[in-house]
C-alpha cells in the first residue's frame, strides 16, 4: 500500500487526521500526475493511495519527476475502501470496466475523468448515477451528488464560451475551431504525438465528428431546450504541450456591450471563468484552473474566444473543483495557481 500523504489545515471542516481521504486510479498518466500534484498541495486532502498496476512499488516521483522532493508516495496495485473519494484517471471505456470489476463501497464518492458517464443515456453503472460535472452549468446539482462525470477538455472550453448565450436563448448555429497541445493525446506515444512530428506543425483531425460534440449539445439543450443549434467543430493539433484555445463564431443581433454584460452576469459568481476586455493569450491560463473569454463583434458576427489548460480546467483541476463542491468546501480550495506567464 502506498504511503499516506497528509495535507491538512487547522480550518478544515473534517476532523480526521488528514481531512478528505482520496484514492487515485490511473496515477501514472498526465491527468493522474496533475491530480497528485494538486492533492498534495490541497489544504483539506490526504492521498491514501495512487493505483497503477504496471508501476506498483515504484516511487510516484520516478514517473512524475516534477514531484521529486514533494512526496514519498509509492504506486500501489491495491485498492482500499478507507477513502472518501476516488478519482478515476483512466482511459475512455476503462472507467466503466473498472467499476464493473471492482466493488467500491457505496459511501465512496467517485469522480470519473473519462467520457464513460458524461451523456445522460450512459450515466449509470449499477446503482451509481453520475452528474455531469461542469460547475458553471450544474453547480447546485454537483453539491448534492455522489458521483461526477468530469467534462472533456475541448467540451469545457467550448461550452464556457457558449453557455451565457444558450441560457438567454440567443444561440444559433456555431462554427468552432480549436487548437490543443500534445498532452491532450495522453502520455503514450503515437504517430502524431512525437516531438519530431509536432514541431513546426499544425493538423486538423476528427473534423466535425469529435467525441466531445455530443456532451456539448447535451449541455446547450439543457439551457436552450429543443431549439439548440448545431455545433460545427474542427479541432487542431498544435505545436505546444499544454492548453486549448477556442474560437466560436455565431450570428447575434446584440451589441458588444450587451453581450459582455450578458457574459459577466452569467459568470459573476463563478471563481474561475472570467470575461476579458482585451484579447486573451494561452499563456494566461496554462498551469491554472481558469477559463478566460474574450468577445469580438463585426456586424452581426460574434467571435467568442475561450482558453483553458487542458490538464487542469479541462481535466484534473476541474475534478478537484468538483470534489470541493461535493464536500462543501470553498470551490477554489487548492486551485489558486499561478500561470506560466514567463
């Protein structure tokens, strides 16, 4: 069993020796590594175990070298029910398989980072039912949930650029382009993730058929009903490691001033999504849990730019944000992170 890592605060609402006890399954990948880093520094969490069958017995810092000196945790091939929350940082299709093969105590809350439970039609596994975990859409439902389906990275960035218009019923057909860094492809190497291929290169892929489109439509329909428009999405692979930059183009008769006010009103109570008066840069969000949005208007055409870190607001950071909501903590606990600006 991995060494327990304590990270406590005298103000923690939990009276145990280390606050919330967390387990991580799939800890050797990029999202697992970010999850470990965030939870090691979270004021109300202790990591009970980091599960990885292929790395069992190895120091976590041997795989995640950025954690050298921060932890003596070892990867474990054992699971324990002596936890409050379990993070599934596994591949698509593997979360449902894992839950079907392992009996997890009903008292343990589960936050899944795969796409297995994001759609309502597939949101159940046995007696467990999963809530779609986009706080800017479902915050109150998340607070009372037992299980969370963490949104996809592209889906998060695109939706946060569109939700205010959908709520106002002003969303028409959307034409979206977005570029993502190489970490979005996972840690395993393939033909399009090698440095020699990515360097000085950009490529479109999964044109108009990306797997995140369905969850985007589901969220927009939740706000705008059956009049929800189509989202025509072309994703690109970019020559950098982290981050997603989206531009969505929509017809709108509202003035730029009205649109900015609409967006600010929608996000005023959300700690991580901000509307900028000036053009946004990817560097402003990389290594943070923020989403930044900027609006431009030319005639009746509205361009919505949105940017996130795909591994944080698009994955592990948002999962911790959801954990904070599940346990009644400050939503931003452990997530006030500095951008890699220089």
